[in-house]
C-alpha cells in the first residue's frame, strides 16, 4: 500500500516592525503574499514580552508541512544590519538592543535578514514594478510622523556600514525655518511631515491635517499649506535629483494620499526650471502600507 506523503510547500516570511504595529506576511517563493497578520509592537515593553506573540504569529502563518525558505525583517532604525541587531531607543524605547537575527535563526533554523524599514518599502515597490527599467535607479520619500527615504542606484541600495541608510528628513529646505530636534532648523521633516502639517492645520482652527482634508479645506483655507509643502518637497527633490539622478521617484505615507494629485503638477513645474538633472517619473506607492512587508520578504526570497 502506498502511504500518502505530506508535501512540503516552500514559503518565506516577511516582517515589518514599526513603532505601533508589526505586520507579518507569508509568501510564496515567487514573492506573492499568501496570508498576513498584524500584532501590536508594544514599543515600551521589553522585547522578551513581544517575542512570544511574534513567534505565535509566525507559527500560525506557517502551519505545518512547510519548508521555510527564510525570514526577512524590516525595522524602524537605528539598526546594525550587518550584525542583525535592532537598537532603537527613539521609537522602540522598551526593547533595548535586540539581536533579532540570532533570535530568529535559533528558533527557525533558516536564513534571517534585517534591513531598515524605508529600504524595505522601496524594495517592495521595486518588486511590484519588476520588469520596468526605471526601477534600477529609484528614490523613495516616506511622509509620516517624520520624513524618511531610500535610494536604489543601479539596482543596489544606497547605504553605508556606519549609518545604515540616508536620513532624507534632515535635508535643509527652508533657511531660517522651524527648529528641528536634529539640531538644525528648516529641515524637510520640520516642514513636510504629517506632524508639521498638523501643526499648521491647528493654527487654522482644525484638529489636525487630516481634519482639514476631511472638511474639504485643502484648496481653500489650506492652500498656503499645500503650496509650502510642494515648495519644500521640490527643494528636497532638486537636491536629490542632482545627486542621485533617479529615473523614478516614489512618494508614500498618509499625507501623500491627500496631497499627491494636487502637489504633483506644482512639483513638476518647479523641477522643470532645472537644466542639469535627468527627467524622472514621479509616482505614488502602489503597495501602500504593504510595501514594507513585501520588501522584507524579498530580502530572503530574491
Ligand atoms: Zn532635522
């Protein structure tokens, strides 16, 4: 009698660790997301307390009879990606130093990779556009509580051993502008982040920037906010375009949903004054909040 043999299906896991939530996805070897779940980050708790829930979420997604190809982890920095250690006292204050690669390797006995979350988001978007030549030289700006970003040059992530990834939020765009926590004043982040926009919306009598959008005030009371955002972002892109000469520029983040279509023609118009940078296509993210987890999976699948 022939005994039915369980088929070991090959799967990968992608994990995207943010300051509030951790997204976990199950992937086919080709990078298609098959299932996903989210747990709370508990940024103020010790990592030991978070670890249990994280393992349970991964185990549940994997089920049985799975051949695990690897685990890719994207995380809000600072990180030591070479050593696979998270050390982020800013947005993960309770966690301490977490040797996450070693922890996952010990438990799952597979290839584990750690990368900055903005880098993962760009890798995810590039994966979603695979086959397009322009993605070999792509730049992404993420507009959230802060402003971050990532760059791919000839298909390779731009990063250094010591700093991990570029801090685009602290490019200077407004001389004499608002003071920033980094020690400078007039940084892109202090003008163009979600927090900066909400500060300005409050001055106009709205609860925050999203309240201004919801009440339809973007092109009336909020016109100056839109113009200032477009100008600040144009100035930052002016700098980036002249350094990196990207073919594709991507915007992602909550405020982009409201501002992109209105700001895009203003930004393009500002950029068209320049003679030295090559043309680039300006697009918004395709994957939205899933970009990070997809990009994390590509670390071990591709
Ligand atoms: Zn700054």
